[in-house]
């Protein structure tokens, strides 16, 4: 498939923190599959989209540590 101006705009990743971050359209497809918050116990404080973006980042980069996490990957 050749890149056209239309496909470049559709697949543009400007504004994302990382290249592996999902767009709003992609998240709209995945969000209904995520577990709903429980009605009992503590309320959820973790953003599931951020967790999913982190998983995609690690899968894309080959299990390096997240930038700014203070963790170093072993050589």
C-alpha cells in the first residue's frame, strides 16, 4: 500500500507521548473489553488506558524499561 496524504493523516501519531500509544479510535474499540470497576471495595485509581499503553510500549520496544521510571534494563 502506498502512502497517500489521506492515509498519512489517518495514521498520524502527533500528540502521542510515545509512538506505541493508542489513538482515541483504537481505545474506543478496546475499552468495552476492559473489566468494569467493582461495586465493592476501594475505587479504582489506575487508568486502564495508561496501563494498556505501557504494555504496548514494552511489547514494541522489546522489554526495555519505561523512560523516566528510574529502572535500567540489563545489557
